[in-house]
C-alpha cells in the first residue's frame, strides 16, 4: 500500500474514494539497470507511473545496430498506455538510464477506474494524446528536418520539461543516447554539440548540457 506522499503528479488530487483505491492497490517498486521491470510481458498485468529515474523505450534494427527511442520516461510518466487500452502485447525494448522508483498498479484495476471515474478516464486520454503528439512530431522531424535542427528542437523541448515538470531529460545521457532520441549517430551529435558550444548556445561539462542562449537557439532553428 502506498501513502499520501506517493500520490504524485497524475494521481494526486482525485476524490477521496479513488485516492483510497490508489493507496490500496498501489505498490512502490524500485528499478535499476540490473532490475529492469519494464518487460513487455509484465505490461499485460501491471501499469506503472514513474516517481523517479529515467527509462528509454525503443526499438532496434539488429542488422544495423541502429536504434530509435520512442519514449523517454521520467517522473510522472505512465507506462504502458498502449497495452492499457488495447490489452495486447506492446513489443518494444526498454533500458533503464537512471535508477528510480515507480508506483505499480494491477492493470485491470486501472481499466476499472477508467470506467467508474470520468476524471480519471480523461486523465488517461490526455496522456495518450500527449504521446500521440510526441510520436507525430518525431515522425515529422525524422522526415523533414536535418539532424542539427532536430537537436536544437530537442534542447528547446528539454527547457520546457525543466520549467514545467522539473525534469531534465538530457541530464546524464551519453551522446549515443541523445543520438538515439533524434534518429542519428553519436559522431554527428559530437560535431553538432561542439559547434553549438563554440557558438555560445550551450555549455557542456561531461554529461551535463546547459542551454545558455535559448533565443539564439530558436533564431538558429527558424533560420533554416
């Protein structure tokens, strides 16, 4: 059973009866690189909301070893919304980027809550719509934009994540992991980050990237 302090983000502020259900059926689970709980088969039984940590959900072409990140999950994100709605196996790979904790719920209870609470159902659909927008944006970016433009958009999007959610999505990510977010390879990211640092747009120390001049980044993006 979870307590009130664990009713974070998405499941905070609901009516008392539903909040009691959250506390009764929610379970805190820790995860790390050696204990990756986000197995597709497990998604058929459980629904997760991240409290902390980062997890990438991706697919990979084993012939080329190229991978594409579909979701980068962080605090407040839900998984797996696809399996929740259609009840089918969602066969994507996962990798823990940063250790953390989730609240885990039986997926059938989450479906029941959607049926009995309009507010909870709307919450789920808002998250689904947000994921659809992100996937749509990714598809458009991969088709229409060059890698430097995609990197600039990612840096600006990360600023919004920091300001709105308090989550730095890029913190501690390697250049390879950043490349996988925007559908490119590490050496191209190396070159672009070096160029952006020389232009005074970013500051970079080890795996920490700081956007120093968001307006200049936006101006550069709109100039393409």
